[in-house]
DNA sequence: TCAGATATGCAGAAGACTGACGTAACCCTG
DNA sequence: CAGGGTTACGTCAGTCTTCTGCATATCTGA
């Protein structure tokens, strides 16, 4: 129980008003009063306070219609911005959204897979700075920074295990990225953040318990319980088991071999038996790892993401076939709808959560 | 966002006061004011309202000491009672607690493992009624009823799958048991409720994410995420996988064979190699199922409960030995501290949760 | 220009909390 | 047994937040 405060009611009403304000376009006081169940008078004073905090502004009344024109208000989504970063093996990506989650800038750069940590960080900082500059965001409007990375992340934002990236283990990624901009920094596992993004605005919008499979150059997994990532004791609940025990580390290389993934899937689309067989073997590997997660969590939905998810049914169909005998009642399985920006989007969601707390929204 | 109300502050302060009231023995107004951060005046009016609702009463002031004797108040834990039931294959058990969770009555009866559902229900109702009568609880003080049962329970309190109990599948256990007393009824899976009980007042008091293994005449499992049972899409998150796929259904019979479990563990304690080997084989089976749960959830703690957990290290040691190679960093594993009343205790916790809501506590 | 419709703005009242001040009850000391 | 010290009680005024009702302002259409 937190400290009791007389202004608690005001806090609650501010939240309710903001909710209603953000839902519609440019509501009037009367509309807001109806939506929140508050009196018009209360809504008015709340809006005055929100305007003072820079979170709401009055817009010109609409024309036409009988009666006195109503004052209209709009949520200032530009009051703060969130910077989301995605550190991959082959590229880094930065993405900026406003408070509504609307993407206002994005920037990416290639990085060698064997680049040392310092080089990767330099590239990351460069895309982040470029993204801010090109979007024209002043530093004071940046609320928080968050990054997604392969590997295990502890609760303080430190990367404890990251075999995929040279020199990455032990890095205080939250501190470093936040420090660049003098803002709070946060870090999450890439699969977990992609899952968060899918829940926020992707394929898992209506599911609370979700198993997410990241199928790309690297194979990973994440879990959402009640819409929130489940991290576990060491911060890698879903990952820790699947990674080494079931051979997930080798599976992507085994699929592609000498060719690229695009070539394999293109060949399979043409009916090439060798490619089809390779994909089936890959799907079998994935299914074996996923079944442990699915049987334990009994999720509402399984989302397949990562670069390979572009293949769609080419990969989903064999995956479903291999999962069915392993699960008693197989859950729905669907492909990601967010593309390769899922991790960065999930990172901005992580940053936005902190910004909301910070603004007492 | 619920309806906005000026009296929201009062609600919050009632909760805060109750919390402080329940923590200590018989606090004074001044002590409560200090504990809650409220003014003495506010605490006084809150207590008057609580007394009116039957949730607090004034007790005689303590003697001695300088100054005017302070009025002292006490939480009325006897305002409502919770009835918890445990339906087992060989026996039924009823347990009554007051609002503080103090057990004020318990009753049990043996039931044949192959008894039809009607007979089992009659026995269950008999122990429940006897428990209430012997504890002297009037019906109006009974707040809610909850029951634990083997098998899968859906969100409405209906048993959907229960292979262990004849005729049990499809039973609306929540409706039936609640109907006996004209009170709301709730039902949970036995392993899940035992896990809840361990988190409430047993071995898992300080752990949020817990894997619970029910090792008795039947082998089952439950999961706690953040201290709350994780049910999953169909209501049997942890169970569904372990039950059939890994041969957990046969494991108990395989261990005991012709003898009883007590005989096996007694022989093992004497160093009997056949008994030790049987236990080791059993532990191996358990570890294989548990590892999937542990690797997925990455729990802070694994609790071994059920009848066989009495064996203690005799079973824990081989279990740890088999789990270690399966987990990268094995979590702590400990035995239940609640004995065979864990399921019924978890059921009363489930009932108490509802009673608290009902009383707006 | 007037009537109807819609929104605003002000005043009064109610619920809840706080802080201050005077009063009551008890113990200890002389 | 009387007085002082100590602790707690109880009342009162003041503040914050909200809601309701009524008068006022502004626009459209006839």
C-alpha cells in the first residue's frame, strides 16, 4: 500500500481523462465528460493541468453545427519520444516513436558479424544519433532509451551471456546507451522484445499468454504471460533451455548451408525437393524446442517471427505438422506481422513504459 | 479504469488501516496512525466504519504505563470463514479457516478409489458439514467454498478431464459445492492449489516463480508465476504436457509395485538396494518431466510435495542428481512443509481471495 | 432579428483529510 | 492526598476535490 494522498482521486481522474483523450481524435469537454463519467467541470480542470504539463493542447473548434462551438482538445503525443534500438549480428537499427507509438524516424546500418563490441557500439550510436537528428527531436524531448540484444539480460540491464556477438558478454548495455543521451536506459532480450511488440501492435494483440519463436540467422524464443514478458530467475526463462539442449544454435546454419536463406525458400517455392527437405528438418528442430514451451505454458497463441518468418506457410505448414503430434491440443500458430522492426518496436514499448511512469500517466 | 469516486480515498485508507490492524496484535489509534501515515482522526473514523461492518472491535486497554490509556482495536478474523475441500483418490478432506487463515476445523474420511462420483460427493459433503458443525460456524459466517481436485479445471470451475476419478469428468464441482451452502464456489487443480498454499505459508513463501511437483499416489505439477497460479488456455498449463507424454501416469505404480510407498521408503532407509534402485528410477521419471517446466519457467524454487515428499532426502537427493545434467543452472529444490493438508489449505486461500473481494478488503 | 441548441462559467454544497488546541485519564512524586 | 507530567482523546476550522444547478455565451436556421 503506497502512501495515502488526498490528491489520489485527481491522479486517477487524470489517468481516466488521458485515456479518453488518447482514444479519440480531438474530443470536446462534454464528450470527455461522458467518456470518463466525470463532470464537465472536473474534466476542464484536469485538462488545464495536463496542458500545463505539456500533455494536452487546445485545437480550433470544428465548424458548422448548431449551438456554441465546443472547445476541442488533443493529446500531445510529441511531449516525449522513445528511442528503441536493435542490436543484431549483421546490422544495427534505431527507431523513434512518439508517446502514441507512432514511428517518426528509423535508421539502420550494416555491421560485420565478427565486429568487436566497440565497433558495434559505435555503429549503434551512429544510427541512434542520426535517427534523432533526421527526425528533428531535441534532446530534452527524449524520454528514455531501450535496446534489444541477443543473449541473456539480467534485471539491471547487463548482458550476461551473448555467444553470438564477440565481446558482448558482461556489457552494461542499459548504462551505455542511456548514458549517450543522459536518459534512463533499458535492455531486453531480442525475442522477448519482439514478443512484446507483437502483443502491442502485431499478431498477438488479443492474446495474453504467448510463445514467440524468433527464426532468423539465430534461433531464439520468448514468453509472454498476461501480456508481459516472463524473465525468470536469471533473465532468460525461455531461452536458457532451448538454446543448447536442443541444438538450436546450429539449426539455422544447418538449414542454409552454403546458400542463403532466401535461396532455400525460393527453391522450395519452386518445389525443389532438397530445399523442401531441409526446411522440414529445420521445422522439426524448431518444433522440438517449441513443444516444451507450449506444453508448459499452454499459450493462446504461438507467433513465428524473425527473418525466416517471411517464408510464411512454407515454414508454418511443416512446423504445424511437427508440432501436432507433440502437443495434445495444438495452439494457434501464426506468422509475425511486424517484419524486421519487431525487436526495435518492442524496445520502444519498453522505453514508453518507463516514460509513462515518469510522467505519471 | 473503474468509475471515479470521491470516496476512493476512503477505500484506500480502509485497506491501509486494515493492513496495519492485521499486522500487529491490538494496536492503539496512535500506533495505527503512525503505521498508515494517516491522521489519528482519520484512523478513528475508519475504525468506526470497520466496527460497523463487523471487521474490527475495541478491546480493553492495557494496564500500567503513564498517561491516559489508549483505546485498543483488534481485527475480527471471525467475521467470515473459508471452507477448503480436497478431493483425493483415496480420501476427502475439509478444512475451515478464519479470515487470518487460522485453521479452526478439519475433517477427513476415506473413500474407495473406484467409488462413483455420487458416492465421492456424498462423502465430501459429509466431511464439510461435520467440519462446520464441530467448529461451531453458523452458515451466515461462511464466506465462500473452494475445492481442489485432480484433473483439468476450466475457468468456470468445471472439471473437464479427470482420468483418476470415476465419473468425475464434466462435473460442475464449483457449482455443486457452493450450492450445498448457498455460497460462491471455486475449484482448482490440486497441484496448483498446493503450490498456492506453499507460497502462502509453506516452503515457497519468498519465491514468486515456483514449479511444484505433486508426488503421491498420483504425479502432477503446478506453476506459480509471480505468486499466482498460471492456468493456461485450457486450464492445465503444467499438467497437460507432463501427464501423458512422459509417462507420469504410470510412474507411481511403477515405484510401489506390490508393496506400499511407506514400505519402499522404509526399505531404502535401511539401505535395501532394490528399493534404492526403484526410487532412483522414479526420480529419473520425475526429473524428465520437471526439466521441461524448469527450463521454460526458470523458477526461483522447485517444491516437492505430495505423500512421497515425506521421504525427504531419500527422494530429493536422486531427484537433484537427475535434474542437474538436464538444467544449466539447477534451481533450489526443497520439500513441502505443509503435509497432506496443502491442497485443502490452497483451496481456503482461493476462497479467502474471493471473500476479501466481497468484503472490499 | 429571434428562437432553439449546445457549451461555458460560476456558485454552493458535500465528502474526506489534516493540523491545532483544549480536555480527559492515568501514574508518579512529594 | 494534591499536583505535575504524560499520553491520548475529541472538537473545530481549513483545504482539496468533486458534483449539481443555474445563468450566460455563441452559433445555426428561420
